[in-house]
C-alpha cells in the first residue's frame, strides 16, 4: 500500500502540478498582464534612475562599467519585449463567438510569456541593487573602499570647491570611518580637473602637535618649488604666498587633531587658495575657521554587509546558514569600514557554521569581558586572536610598540623582533628576514597592517588598530611606550609607578630620557629597553642601572651622548642584541664582557674603545 501511495505521489508530481501550472497561465492571464505592466513601470523607473546617477557621477568604478552597460542594455531589451506583449494583450480579441468563448490558446501564450518576463524583471531589479554598490568611486588603499553613501559627500565638496567664496572646507567623522580615503578621492578628482586647480597637494596623518616647518616643507616639495633649505618658516611662507597668488591651489591636510596656523604656513584666505581639512574633532576645524564642514557617518547596513561579503570570500556564497550568522558578525563592526575589513579578512578561513557561531559568541563575550570594551575595538582584538601563531601575534604587538609617527620602519621592526628572539628557529640572517617578511604579510592579509603610500621600507597601522595593539600589550604583555602618553611623563615618573614593576618591554622618546641620572634602579622583569634621545645633551647612567634586570634580551640606545657605559652592563648575561646607533660613545670596553651577545650595532656612532667579542655572530 505504501508503495502504491509513493507511485501515486510521483504521478501527481509529474502530471497534476505541471497541468495546474499550465491551466493557471490561462485563468490568470489578465492578472499576470496587469502585474507585468506594473513591473515594466518599475523597471523603467529604476533604469532611468541609474542612468541619472551615472550622468551625475564624476567617475564610475572601471570594474563595474561592463556589468553596468550590460544591465542597461538587457533592461532595455526586456522593456521592449514586455511593452510589445502588453500591446498584443490590449488589442487582441481574447474572446470569440461574441465574447462567450475565450481564445484559450492565445490566453495561455500571453499568460506564460508575461509570467516569464515578470520573473526576469524581478531578477534584474535584484541585480541592480548589487550593481549600484559596485559603482563606487575610490582609490584602493588595501584597507577598504569607498561607497555610494560617500559619493554625495565628495560631489558636494567638489561643488563647494568650485565656488569662489568657499576657501576653507572641513570633513569631520569618527576614526575608521573613511576620512583619509575621502580626502584621497577629492585629491584624485581635483587633479583630474585641470581647469579647477593648477596644483593639488595632499598631506596624510598630520595628527596632533603638528610641526609647521615639516608641513610647510612637504607642501613646498609637492609643489616642486625651489627654496633654499636654510630658509626659515617665514621665508618659505613668503615664497608660498607669492606662488598661491599667481596659481590656483588646493591643499588637503588629513587627520588634523588640533588648530593649525594656516597663515603662518603661507596659506592665506584668498580666492586662489582652497584648503580641505579632515579631522575627528569639530573643535579643531572650528579653530581654523572653516566655512563649510561635512559630517562623514558610518556605512549604511546594506553597504556594510556588501563590504563584509566581498572581504570574507566565497564561503558566504555557498552556505545560507552561515550567511545568517555572518550578518550578525558584520553588525558587531557597527558600520566602521576599518573594523569590517579586518574582521571579514580574518574570517576567510572559517568554513563551518559552528566556527562562525563561535566567532559571534566570542565577539558578544567581549562586551562583558574585562578587556577592550569599545565596539570598534572588539572585532580587531578578535582578529588578533585568530592569528593562531604566537610569533605573528608578538610581531603585531611590537608594531604598536615600534610605531613612531605615522609609519612603521620595517628594518627597525625586524631589529626589535630579532632582539627578542622571535625567529629563533632561523639559523641565518636571510632565514630570519624571510620568516619576518612572512609574518608581516600575514598581518597584511588580516588587514592589521597596510602598505605605505610612499616607501616600501615602511608599513602603516591604522590608529584604531594601534590602539588595540597597545592596549593588549599593556594588559597582557606589560609593554609600555612613551608614545602612549605623548611624552608627558619623565622616565623617573614612569619607573615610580606600580605598573612598571611587571613591565617586560619599554620604549621612551627623547623628552623623557634626560632624567636617567635620577633613576636608581630598573625593575627585574624587563626583557627589552629602547631609549631614544635627541643626541644634543650628555646622558649619565647610574653605575647600577642594569644590575637587577638580568633577563634583559635586547637593549637599544639611539641618539644618546654617553661618556661611558654603566658598569652594571656586565651583568646582562642573557642579552643577545645590543644596538648603540647614532650615539656619541666614550669607553665601550664593557661590551666585550657580554659573552652571549649575538647582534651588535654601532651604526652611525662615534666610538671610543672596544674589544673583539668572543661569540659574535654579527657585528
């Protein structure tokens, strides 16, 4: 009996259902034609809107151009076919014998074709939504791309720059929202429009405590102006002012944290000089007397998900169940492009539903954890935890430790890494460099590092990412850097703090070094110490400075004037990397007693007495 039921079920599946569908074409012919008429109107409206958007936009993403043209052509073809079908339906005599007998064959053909066209229109409207997101402008930085929500802002800025009355314009928004990318796009478009400006200049990462002479020198170099190196700020300002009066110029200063005296730079408020500043602080912009300030907000939910899908890879195209969880993961990034890109890039290797659910659970648990609590930081720390390689994790934390200014100098990062013995399995310098480069590339794959725009010897770390690296290092690895307090504390004040008693790595910039003579002791858990001076004052280290830190593996003293090394240096039996670079040195004979030393550098230093090392591997 069960077998018979099964056979009858199959018969119904292959006969009754198809027959019902065919009959439906006849019965619902008029309804289908009505729906088709509505669908054509909708498709034509969306097509016209898309053409308007394209005409209004300055540029279109080149990768989207072929798909866009194909969509418009196909939409036009579908519209023509649908309108022809609707005309046939309106003029055809659907009934015969004075209206008592409908033309079933003709109704069937119209009903079936209208249904097929409706399905095709629905599919094309769905494709159009994805196509619009691909029509984004932007210069790729390796971190994220701009979206349609930014296009209107760029267009408004370009329109504002064309007004003679607009001279100083600002863009304000939270960190990681895409202000730098927006500034780069304005730069690109402004350079493209030769009638708008004669010269366009962009300076990235100005940040706080801006050095006016450095900023001015960079502007002058980009303008290819021939000015003597020994000219002061006022002298260069006069030359720059004269240049601006004769040519139309746009200067873009990115990531300004506090007031900048533009007039002192030689950038007066005149019709031929336009200024665009980006900042996280409205206060910094108001101090510079901006005439117009644009607010840059987070990505829309649709844009955020599109970006997340693109960065996460094919796994989200293959499993519907994973998509529902991944959507929740993407929402944890709260619309910040930098956070979305990092979390999605770190998710490429996650291919099972269980792993995605675990990722979401981990991100949710961070909210109540004792560690990093701000939402943009949550995803970045989660991505750090996905590295699954302790050496790469340590390198990431060192990046936050080693960054001075806006970029990370790779040779210096390699130096720190080797000094701490990160690549201990490498037997040669070349092997160590290869292992180091592989780890750097891994961090780039996770978008925790990006390439520098100017020099391949450098990499860049976004401010938000650096904050997370330093907070993790401070919390777990007890790493302390004067970059974090802006040089507000002298070294002696640091060493008096309870935290320093468990600190394992420490770096100090020039403003904190002169107080070394007042330091009575260094706490014993320190494994790495980096002191960077100004090189213009003599520094005296107490004789017992290193006596209690016998675990120290690396010591880097840069740009210090040392008459002699402290006698306690001989107690550093575990140290295998010593860097005395750009120093003025007196008697350095004590270095010869460091029998386990593997790496020694006196690069660009003036040396006193030295002895040959017994176990040197590199000198």
